[in-house]
């Protein structure tokens, strides 16, 4: 394969591909060439990437493929169904060179703008009549006032046929017909010939529907476009002519906020604005059959916007001046407002860029300090500038939330480093939240937009985690420390009493949006939002809104509680139970009465969820505290089913208690290690008894509870041993010769609670292994600890914590009394 791969700018191109959404995707920049490709068996177009030399395109020039030349620097064609390609040349000379090669391969005249005609769904007779070589060229009538009606009918009759549309477009271009029609327009307007003006409107509408880029370039030229706008003012469907020219020339003023030195850029901006106005305002909405007949007009605008953004982005001096003036405190408000509106329009145009170009675009704006500039604008009092700044901010957040989060964290670090106090009001995200709270729109349209932006910023799903840092942890900690109180301030300010302080529609709508965002936090920020809800008693404040006169706000509050319950987190459940936070819901249910509405259904659904999911602690609380409010509700079985489930749970508890009572106390409670459930019960007791403590004091109440529990256990042990001593007093005299074991019973038992290593045997002062020597005063001598290697594991089960010497004495007495009986000894409880 041999190819001409010259690197001159003459053949520098961008390759575009039309996607499923009918927008053009940028596939890369490279250099185009033409060559014979052996594999494809024919002359082909080749595009090699200018970055790495990879092959971006290899397309054989087929004899029946329709190639179209547009705007002097574009070549567009289709390869199969739904596979449209376009080459955008940097220079006209390169486009003309490649176009000549394509026409040479297909045997076409390079002066045409399309090499083939597309025949769709025509009969054989029509197909025969419209073979390009056989069909005669279209002869245009003389361009005079008397033939305007004939011209209009001819143009309208040509539209259904693609081949005749092509021939009409060629005839119009070759005979300079548009210029002649414009001259007729001036004549008819001077003569006030309304009928002729209506015919001209129909003629130019048909020219638009020809969908030919060559004709658009003629009509949108600087010296013609305003006349085209004038012709389109005389729509026969309107009672009076429109005044589009007056609007474009007098009302719509172009403000050059920063001097633009490039005349080409100025011309593109003016042209694009007027063509966009023609498409959006003047031309009627196309019908289903005409929708695809204006696709070239949309492509014309699209490529114009791409060129404008590229020209401005490449002018570094222009952008530097723009941002410098935006941040300058001496810039007056009017000038700053114009700069902000220009920047908003600039960012809006950038939405037409493909992903690769959009990346470089926003990175360039970030390097120039666009976020710090927006921070300055949001700190002003001008609502127009604030609104424009929010639109720009939304573009940036949608493109890269991580970039914005990094700026916010960097901003916080800078404030931490300076000697001045940390000023949370100046943080960019807090300025955005304050703009949401103070949105001047009665319908809170701006607040709705900002809620979406904030949700994107705090969504863990789009947060990055790297080896060096975790964006989720760092940003959420910062947000809950410095920003969450700003967002919830309206909620806390309005829920001081039992009813909302302000209950107007705007306040209710704002609180509803806040609750929606808080519910999102409950679902996605498990740790941070849990601490915030408990420490601030947030749920209690939210449930005050159940008394609002606005039903949608009461439902928002109920939905928030439902979201909390859906987590089935016992920490939340204990918080709700201790605070008796079902009471506002019960009161709202009772106040609603017998009305069958959304509030009634939502409350019942919440209780049904508790029943179905069998949330035992919550179920018991509802039945024990609130069942009287629901015992007469019989149109649903939810509450009776809750009561039945509660009764079944109580029966199981009674059975368990009875089985425990039949077990000796020392076996049931004192002689065995306490399991995890006992610890959970102690924690629950601590939770119920002690609520106000700091994070550093969390473990103190637990340790006190455990100490009290141990003291209680040891008291029972003392009582048990004392009773055994009294029972065995009559037998002591019979065994005076044996070593005394526990003669000193008058003083309380002293238990050493020090923890020994896990691999060493533990002996209390009561423990004396069999055969250990006694001290002269009658008390057992503590045995030496037996040191075992760490890797030795004993298979002996751990039955008890303490070995009681009295048991050995009793067993020996039984052996002495029943020495003749071979029966086995009573099993010992400890060794």
C-alpha cells in the first residue's frame, strides 16, 4: 500500500462520524491522502492520526457512493445504512484536491457538489424518467414579477424527487438565481406587491427544503442574509408581516465585551447568530415529512459553533483578559455582567464539542481560574449575574464533579493555613447553597437546578478512590463539617415549636427540596448522616413538618422517616424509640381521620413495612405505646397483624424465661461466661440511661455497667457459698484431721479482676487445685503458674470460671459414707 502522507496543513482534516443521536462525533485529527489499496482493490481515502500515526480511516471510493461537498471545506458521504462520515479540511485547497480525486474515480465533473443521486421508493417508470444521464436539466422561468407564481409551483413540485431537487439546486446556483430573486423582492417591496411577496416566501422556503449547503452559503453571505430574513417576513399565514429585520438590526445588539481582533471570528459569530435565529424563530416547525430536509442547516450551525469555540480557545490572550477582568474588583457591574453573559454563551457553545475537545476546553478554563471567578460573581448581589454563574457552574459540575470537589477542598486547606479564622461563608459550595436558599423565583426553578448540582457533588458513586487519598472520605467529612449546617439552616429555623414557624408555599417548597436532598444523604452517606441525625436530633425537627398545612410537605417529612426505617439499622431504631418519634406520625394519622388520601396510605404503608420486615424492637414499641390509636382501624389488617406478631413474640419470651427458671441459678447465670447477647442487653441499657455524652466518653458508661453486673454476680456467689457452709457445719468435726480448706468465711470474698495472659491458667483466691499444699494458717497456698508453650492447645472444655474447694470436701464425705457403693461421683462443675 502506497500513500501520499504529506504533513502540510493543506491536507490536515478532522474526521467526524454521525452517531445514533444524529450528532457528529469527533474521531480525531490527521492528514488525508488518496492511494490504491491492494486489500480493497481500488483507490481509497486514508486518514492517518497526527498524534501517533495510527490509521483513522480507510475508505474505498466506490463508483455509486454519493459524496457531497459543503461549505468549501467539508466532504460528507455515507457508507452503508446509518454510517455517515465527514472530513473537515483546514484549508479549501486541500478539500478541492481530494474532491477532484473522488470525482475522477467516479467520472464526475468536479464542479458539482454531489456526485450521485439517491433514488428512494420510486416506481420503475419514475426511475427510468429520472436516470441522471437521460433526465433533462430543469429550465428555470424568467425571473420577473409576472412569473413568480410559476416559479413557486415549479419549486414546490420538485421537492418530492431527490434527483430533481439536485438538478434544481444546480440550476439555481449556475444561473445566479438567488441574486435575481432578491432583486425581485426589493422591487415587490417598493411596489407593496403583497401577492408577489407571498410567492417569494414560498419560493425561498422551497430553496431551504432543497437542503443544499452550496445554496446556504450563498443565502447566508453577509450582503444577502438580511434580505433573506426580509423575504421570510411575508408569511402568507400571518395577517401582518413580521419585523425580524428590525429586531436583528435594532433590538439585538452585539456587545464586544473583549475586543476581537480576528475579523473571521467576528463574521462567524454574526453569521451563526442570524442563521440560528432563522432556524429557531422564522422558519416554521417542519412536519414529519420535512424533518430531515433541513439537516444540512443544522450541520451548518453545528460546524460554525465548533469553529467559533476553537478560535476563541486558541486565543490565549483573549481568555486571559476575560478572566482577569472578571476577578478585578475595579471592574464595574455593567461590564462584569456582560463578561459573565459572554462566558455563559461560550460554555453553551461548548456543549456541541465532542468529548475529546470538551476535555481540553474545560481544562483550559480551569487553568485560567474559572471557579474562583464564579466565586466572586456568586458573592455579588446582581441576580442576573448570579443566574448566569449558576448555569456556567452546572456545565462544569456535569463535566467533572471531581474537579469542583478538588477546588473546594483546596480552598478549605488554604483557609486552614492562614492565620485568620476559618470563614465558611466564602466557600464556593456554601455560596451555591445560599443561592439555592435565597432563590428569587417564586417557583424555585433555580433551587431545583442547584439541588441537582449539589447532589452530583455529594454523590459517592462518582467519587474517586486512589492509593494516596480517598476523595469520598475527605470531601464528605469536609461537607458535613463546614456545609451541612448551611443547607439545613432553613429547616432548623422553621421547626422550633410544634408547628412550622412559616408555612407559606415558597418556604414549604424549599423545605421539601431540602428533605429530598437529606433523604439522598440517608441512603448514600451511612456514617456521616447517622452522626448528624443523632447529634442534631434531626428527625424530630423533620417530623414537626407533619403539622404543615401543605400536604406535600407533610408527605416529604414522612418519606424521610420511611427512608430512615428502610435501612433497618438498630441504631436508628433505638433513637426513634427513645425519642418516641412515632408520636407525630400517630397524631397526623388521627388528625387525618377517615379520609382516604395519600397521607393515610403512606402512613399505613410505613407500618406495613415494619410488620413485613419484622423489625422487632420497633414493632414492640408501636404496640406497647401507640396501639390504642390503631385498635379500631379495621379497613386494613396491618395493625392487628402487628399486635398478633407482638403477642407471638411475648409468648416466645415467656417460654424462654420459664426454661431458664428451671435451670439452677448458678448454672444459668454465675458459673458460665456471659455471651454476646448479654453484652448487647447491657449496651441497650446504657443507651437508654445515658444519652448526653461526648465522643471521648463513649466507653465509660459501658464499663460502669459491666462492673455493677460483676459485683451482682459475686454477691450471689457469696450467698451460695455461705449456705453451703451452714449445711456442712455438722460434718466439720468429723474431718478435723484433714487440711482446712475454706475456714475463713466471715469476710467478703475478694475477687481479683486483673486479666492474665490468654495462654496462662487463671486462679482466683478461691481456686485451689486438688493436692495443692495448704498454708499454716489454714488458707490454701496459691499454686505456681504452669507455663505452657504458646502453640499448645488444650482440648479440655471451659466449663466454669471458678473452682470451689467445698465441692471436693462434700464429695469426700459422700465417698466416706458410701464407701461400699460402686456408684460414680457426682460430676464436678469445674476442675
